[in-house]
């Protein structure tokens, strides 16, 4: 019954907006809600594809959102004047009509560090939505806080911070407050954004003090598994999930032999959802992630190897791995950025998705089924990771 009332309320507010002569009435007649569930996220728009549509950002829970409309399985939320986003309805608990509390102000900041992370803490009047992007040359993290109005009059920066070089802010528009974090190293080693009560905390990973394979924790994700078979071989019918796991295990041996601490999202042919993988990885807290998949296409002539990243700061890892895999004589299917794969979405660690070759192409499939080739793939990925580590060491 409550759900019916809420839907009717949204309909009623929309009628008021349509009949009103002023935009102010429209802005006032919205509902408020808070984010809930596992890994709530914002989307740029209603578009969908096989990867689920373009995600904007993952969010913490209990963040206040302003719901102005609904479309199918999503609510449309107002982030700031002229800034809107979509959020799955299952990730919002509606709790009544939105009432503006004047301005949601920022307060003073603190920057400090511990043994592995630097922390930027920003006090706010409310748990507000946010979005981050990565920039390079120089390496920066930019965080937009929606609904916030600047009232930050000083920033305390302690010498314990080892990765955050500079922080500054600007009010780029009404209710759109931008935070810029300059990093000391060219390589972005990842960061997380969450709330401690009403304080927004951006935790930035420091570059490891000792940059060597033996000093890193590397996560390996064998794609699919269980009922999620993935693609199938065009000639032999082999299931992708099995080849993913075989190469992942060969890679585990390669990395372990060179001293890395390896974490596997799965070691068996079992179902592990993308949400569960993401949460497991968050708990494991690796230095980087490599996800193993095999490609397929309706065009049986398509073949070759490709690597994928979402955030520009993580691109170097995917390039280094692709450069090594190309030495196996595979066709170049490309280095693909802004990729909306679930495990490319977290910002907590550099990550790379590897599509080894095409199961839909007979020549590639023959290679994929060869254990010697599988071992060579694992070796080249390990060498690519090592190349990336060496580059990060040179760019200190």
C-alpha cells in the first residue's frame, strides 16, 4: 500500500509541475529518499546495452537523493540545477516529500595519512551524492559533490600524507562543489569514497614503498562460472568459463612463483555474481586486479586479443599487458577505454580486463584449447604486469 501511495505521489507532483507557471514549484515538489542495498549506483541516462547501460558512479548507502520522476525500473534524481541522473529503484528507499533546508554547506578539511593510505575528510551538513573522474598529466582525482555549497575556509594538511600533493576546491555551479586532488605519482593506485556519518572521506592509496612483484597483492578474476558459461567454441563447443579458469590458475602460478600474494575470486566452477565479486575484492583490498575472459562475435572472421579499462588513470596497466600479449602473434583487437564492465567500475585499485582471443573464430579457438598457449598467455600477462611496475618505478 505504501508503494502505491509513493507512486501516486510522484504522479501528483509531476502534474503540479506540468500545470505550474514557475520552475520553482517543480523544484519543490519532489520526493526524498536514501540509497540502500549492495553497491547502489547512478547512471547518466536510461540507455541500456549488454553491460547494463553507462554507469556514472557507485555510491555509499544512506545518501540523500531528490527523486523527481520515474522511468521503468529507475528513479530520476535531481543532483543539482540542470544536473540529473538515474538510479535503480531497488537502490532507493523513499521517505516523503523533499523539503529544502536552505543550503548544504561544506566545512573545514583535513588531509592526513597512515601506513598505506592518505585521507581527505570533508565535513558536510548531509550525506550528499558525488561523482569522481581521473585525470592524467598531471595525475589528479576530481570529485564533484552534488547539492553542496562551499563554506570551507581552511584546509589542514599533515605531513603524514604521502600521496596527496595538493587539494583545492571551487563552486563550479549552484549546488555543485568540485574537489581536486593532485597526486605525487604519475600512476594512480586507486581510491575509495565513502561517508563516516556526515563526513565525506576520500581514501587515496599510496604508491607501494617497495615496487616489486613480491611486494604486491594481485587479484585474479576468472570470468563467468557455474551456470554462467560465457561464450562457447565455434567448433568444439568448449565453454568460456572453463578456459577462463584454466588461464587464471596458470597466471596464479606465474605470479606466485615471482613472489606476489595472489587472491582468486573463484577457484572452482561455481556461480559468483558480479556484485559478490566486487564486494569480495573490496574486502581483499588488492593492489591491482586482472580479469580473464575470452571474446566472441557473430562475425566468425573477428579474432585477436584485447584489453579493457574504464578509468584513464588505470590505462597504463592494460596497455602494458596488451603489448606483451601481442608478442604471441595474436591479432590486435585493441585497447578499449571507458569500458562499462562491472569489475572495471571500482576505483579502489588499478584493473584490467583481458579478452584473450575469440572462441567464435576457428583459428583462435584452436589456440585457446592448447595448454601450451594458455601457459604462454599467463606468462605474458605476468611480464606485462612487471613492465607496468617498472614504469611506475621510473616515474616516481
